[in-house]
């Protein structure tokens, strides 16, 4: 890398670092969101809330469906592919 391109690229270093950090945070968030252990924990919380009467039956079923759908592949991709 020559001096000119290094000098021009220097102001972009913080931006590159920020973008790298954003990628790491996104990967970690997706890992946690789609983790089977996390899904199981959320389903157990819904079941406990339902058993304690804190969550109506219909809401519990909708919540469980939303949690389980995170593990399933996107249906639009399956149709397109």
C-alpha cells in the first residue's frame, strides 16, 4: 500500500472497525435467537405462564407457534428454490 492510499484510507479505519463490530453483534444475536436451547427455554416459559394462568390459551398457542417458526426454514425460499 503506498503512502497516498494509506493516507486516504486512514479516516475510514473507525468505520471499518464499526462495521466489523456490527457483523459480530449480528452473528451473536442470530446465534442466540435460533439456538435450540433458547427456543426450549422460551417454550418452557410459555408453558409455565399458561399453567400459572398468566397467559390465555390462545395467546400461548400463538407465542409457541412464533417461537417454533424461528427454527423452520423460510417457506418463501423453499418455494423459490
